[in-house]
């Protein structure tokens, strides 16, 4: 196909576009919209994208892209593409704008097929059924507008039609799924049996494959994979990844879930065990049968050993801690809220907080983190009981975010507390932190 083969928009197509545009844009807003229609060039299916703009009560239609089903390039006219801003169309020839845009000259240019293909509702999708090879493709039942992507895969994997007919258009363009469907009858039966859940939830492809191969519920497989992504992407969890490699990581996930423990609590436990030089390849250390009991035992042993080693540094630590606390004092919040947020003033306050709330803030080196200005510890209190430990926060100075927020026995606070922390205190604290940094720059 050449640019000379591109025909004007048929009148009946304009009417179909106008009808759809009136449904979608009852009140004209001056924006440029995109629609598409299917046509043919000889034996090739082509898709023509039309830009629509309403100006002074009149609709203007302009062909801006032509894609061929089996082509590697497309034709583009008077349309620019920005990775951030999306697609822009020039309307100089139609008299809507005074000057030509840099990307418009009224001529058709060649571009890669994967670019210049804006989201566009197809007004005559059923036209595809005129082609014998796609008569049974279920393309009119396919829920999305990327029909060329679907048809290309359907040609290679006819099993895509099965997915569409069972309401699984969301899976019909995933090669991994289609390839397994083509090779495995059991997988086809499993897909049909689980079609409702697959259609109503957004599962990773890895989740679907894992749930099938391991005979697991989809939500269980998804929960594990989401957790695994978090563990594998955050350097904070490097010690866990180093200890639990391969299939052991899933075993670890099952373990902390059964023990109602958190990754952060286990990190504290692991740090204590490593300090005490325990053999973490032994299951009795790696998977203690009563995690919280052994967690507290190891932490106490760790603290005893650490106290002996660090006694000489204690006075220095207290002075440095107080200095850091005073520096970031403006990040406290005591306004007209149900809660207040105060910064820890000394390691002793951390110990009291940890002992009262039965967690490790006073025993696992958080005082050192404060002194090094890696993270700060804040206490959430109720206005009614400002001196009573309630919720503890670890805040990262480099990331400007809350790393941990726990109440008694590492339980997550209720939504009212989390709303205060995330919507009130955190924006306030980040704003104050910027002021502190600016003041330090000026003083230097």
C-alpha cells in the first residue's frame, strides 16, 4: 500500500463517528478525540485513525494514521507524539489555528507501526468478519481497541478466541498464556474452571501460571508474588534475600504468615542472631517454632552483649542523640488534631516506648540510626494521654517517607491513626524538613 491508495473518509463512517462522538461528548470541550474504522486494501486489513475536533459548532474530521494488520510501518499525517504529553494533532489546514505546528505539513509520512497509534474506538469492528480467516476470531467480542494486536496473536494462537468467548479478553494478548493454552489441555480446562475469577480480578501472568502449576488458589499465589516483588525490589530486605534463596523464600513467606509476623520484625531478629553468631542455616534458628518468644529472647541476648560492647560509647550516644533530636524538633506536630506527633529525645525514651508497646524500637539500633541521621523515631500520642506510648513511627530522612508505623506488639494502627500519619503529619514533616535543610545550607 502507498499513500496514493489512501481514500477519503466514507460518509457513512463519518456518521458512525459523529454518533459515537455525540454519545461520548455531549458537551463539546474543544479537545481532539480519536476514532478508527476498518477498511481493506486488496487483501490486507487496514485501520484508519481519525482525529475529531469541534470548533464553532462544527465537527472537523482528519485522517491522521493508517495501519496495516501485517505491516511493520504505518502512515502518519499532521500528528506529533510526546512520551509525556501524548498525541497532538495540527488543524492549520482546517482553519482552526493560525500557524502550522512543527509536525504538520499536510503530507503522509512513514513511521514505525508501534508508534502513532492512539487509543481510538473502532466504529465498524464487524467489518473484520468479512475476511474468512477471521470469521471465527470473536473479534467483535474482544473488549479492547487494540484489535490488530489481538488478530496478530490469534493468527499464531487460535486459542485466543477461546479466551475472548469465555469473557477473558484481558488475557487474550498475553503470549505466555496463549502458548501454554496451545500446548496444555489441562491448562485449558483450568482456565475455563476459573474463568469468573480471572475475568473479575487483575492477576499477574506469573500468578496465573503459578496457581495452575502449583495447584494454588489465585489470590494466594497473587499475594505471594506481590510480597516477593516487594522483597526483591527493596535493598532494605537484602539480608532476607541472602538467607532465603530460591524456594526457601516461599517457605519463609509461609512461615511469617503462619506466625503473624512481619518482615521488619524478622529483620530485627535476624540482626540479633547474626550479632550473636548463631548458625542461621539451622531450622531451629531460621524458623523458630514460636517466633515472638524466640524473637524476644534473642533481642534480649543481643542487647546484653551489645550493652557490654557499647558502654564506653553510651554518654557520647546520648549527647549526639539529643543534638539530632533538637535539630529536627520542628517536625513535631501538635495542632488541632486528635493526635500529636513528638520526636524521641533520648535512647531511654526509645527503650520505654519499646518496652511499653512490646516492640524493638529501644533495642535494635534505632538510636544509632537517629545519631547517623538515617532515620528518625517519632511517637504518636492521643491528645487525651500525651505521655502514654501509643504508636511508633520510623521516618526515613533520605526517602522522606514512613518506613514503619506500629502500635502494641507490631500491630498496624487503625485507619484514623494512619490517616493522621499519612495525610496530616507526613506532608507537614516533609515541609518542615525542607526548611531545616535550607536553614543548614544558609548557616554553612
